[in-house]
């Protein structure tokens, strides 16, 4: 029985990686977004709305804080899986390749995204490039998939 268990464990261990390791990001990614809605998950059955700050290091360590206007803040953290790092690298590099000199909008800033030397900010309702929209959406999904480490309120 032990002879059958060892190959099975080795096979399962090899399934955890999908392909070659993802390349490191060119720089840290930081997303700050007002009015972010956390759909609940393990925190509560009602959405939590506040200011999201998501930081991802070039090595793939991610952490986020959702500062709620009232009551509870939520902190999340974990290392990204290899497949997530590949996807993030692809989306971030696609946006960086298309981006030019961005002007800060006049009025209240709704969101800010920095990636290495690239930085963009926008107002609520602004029309964003497809690459930027895709990257922001992916970062929002990643923020909600991180493990909850602290809930303060």
C-alpha cells in the first residue's frame, strides 16, 4: 500500500505548478480605488464599501486593505499562485506597453494605479483604455481572493 501512496503523493505535488515560473513584475503594482465593493465572502453576508488599497510586489506577494467609511476595515494577504502571476504580468505589461503620458484628472480622483514608473489616475465614470480596464478588473478580483488576516471595527 505504501508503494502506491508515494507515487500518488509525488503526482499530486507536481500538479500544484502550472508551467514554468512566472517572470517577476517590472515593479510594484499599487491600486487605490474609492467606492470599492467587497461582496462579503467570509466577512459578512452584506457588501462592504470603502477605499481599497492593493499592493503586489514584483515577487508576487499581495496584500490589501479595505478601509470602510463606517465600522469595519478588512485586511487580506497571500502570495499569488503561479498562474495568477502569469496573468497579472501579461495584463500589466500590456497596459504599460500602451500607456503614454497620463494627465491627472481635474476634480476628485476616484482611483490611482501605479506600476513601476507608470502611473494613472481617473475620476468616477471616466472612459479608460481596454488594457487598463482589464488590469483594474483583474486586480479587483485578486483583492477579493486574498486570505482575510484581520478585520478591525
